[in-house]
C-alpha cells in the first residue's frame, strides 16, 4: 500500500475557473480545490481509464486501469492506493493504431465489487474488504458497463458489440451467465431502481432510452431523450423522485421515469460528456465534460429541474466522475495517467 504523490493543480477557484452559481447558499462553498493522484506505474502514453466506481460502505474508489492489467483502489480518507494485479490484457488494432486493453469497469455489489475486463470478455468478483480476487465468468462479448441488481442478485453487463445485455447470476461466490437480453441497438450507460425492479440503459445508435423489467427481462418502455445524432451516453437516477438523468454529449436531459419519460429539463455542460454520477443525499449531479475540461455540479429539485451550483475547471480529457457523500468528485484523467480530485475548499 503506497501513498502516491499528490499534485495540487488549483489551490482555490478563481472567477475564470470556478463559478459559484448560488453564493448565498449555506450548502454551497465559495470554491474548490482540484488536485491529482498519480496512477502507479503509469506508462508514458497514459492509462486506459473508463468507468470508475465508488464503494460507499468501504469509502474506496475503484479504478480499473486497463493497459496496466491492474485495478487500483483508492482510500478516500488518505489517498492511499492498493493494487489488484493479474488481470489479463490484450492488444487490439483500430484505425491502424494498436492499443492495450484490460480491466475497464467496476460495479459495487453486496460486499463484492465486480470488475469487467474487455481483454478477456470477463467479469470477476473481488472481495470489497480484503481485495481478494474471486470467481470469474467469460461472456460472449466484451463488457462495457456493469451494474449490480440487488433485487435479483445479478450483475447486468452492457455488451454493445452484440447489441445485448448479459445477465450474470451471483450465487454463493460463484458467477454464471444466466441469460442474454437482445436489444435493437447498442446499449450505453445504466441505472438501476431496485425498489421498482427496473433497469435503464440507452441505445446510443438509436437515440433512445429504454426501461427493462428485471424480473421478466423484457423492455417495458422506450423514450426519446433528444440527444441528437451523437446519441445518449451515461445515466443517473433519483429513485425517490423517479427522475432519470440522461447524458448527451454536451448536456444532461431529465426524464420523468414515472410518467412516460417526458422531458422535464435540460442543462448544458460543454462537450465531451460521457458517464454521470448522482449523490441522492445531496441532490447533486456530477457531470464531467472531457472536451470542455469542466465539472458541472448541479442540484436536482422536486420538479425535475437541474440548476448549476458550480462549474469547475478540470483538464482536457477528464471525464466519468464518481462522487462521495461529502461532495468530493473523482475524475478519470487517463491521458495523464492520473485521477483528478475536485473537492470543496476548506
């Protein structure tokens, strides 16, 4: 376990880099600190980072670091990193460029974190406390996003290459593929409402958001979020309000999931938006736009309106934020081999 060198990027936000949208609010601090955590043994070309996950029970951020063949686990209390090594990697060629792929996504279950690996087309279970690697299962196609469905004790895996979702049953530490849900397009993003027994995903190539019953595994509703030709990406859910937040590439749309998915509001974020995170206890959405190099923090009200609380300058390429209950956000900054940490200034 190693304490990584921390680099303070921005000591306190100035007007050009951080805007406090509600200066009179007692809940909104006057500024933010942005710093970085280096990924161990990051190669010069950077680290392949996609989905991060935050384990609220263990207070750890899970960082599948694809081309290193490792998953790095960050303790949010002191920024110490523990490495889980030994995940397979593979070389792939796209457009004449060869790159290394490996572990790329994580989902927090009940005392277990599940890691998806594109190189091996696999999902593996890791003990959330001891970080001991457990059982793995091979899928028919490489995994993209993972979500744990508590209501059925399953891991649902989006597999866009096959236009499907793979369902992995979790039984006493063992993993097995228990079914496949064929779709009419490429699934991208996920959100789970265990209380209502619903799984949400987008069909990126069809500009649709769909709702799937987790018991019957049937699509029960199809909505149009209005993301345009680039299609929708990530999803976040307020299960209490029944509002679904859909990431387009440059804005967030709020859909009323309880009333036929009608659009309630939208919020511009700048270009390069991918995955989202939402902290229900704070009513806050965290949207990191890679091309705009900003993190937008917005409040969702009971009418389904998103209001920006702050826009924080980050770094080009920083994306896919996950956030803690105290409002600290972790962003993947793969090209620099780092995580960015955005937190309220003291």
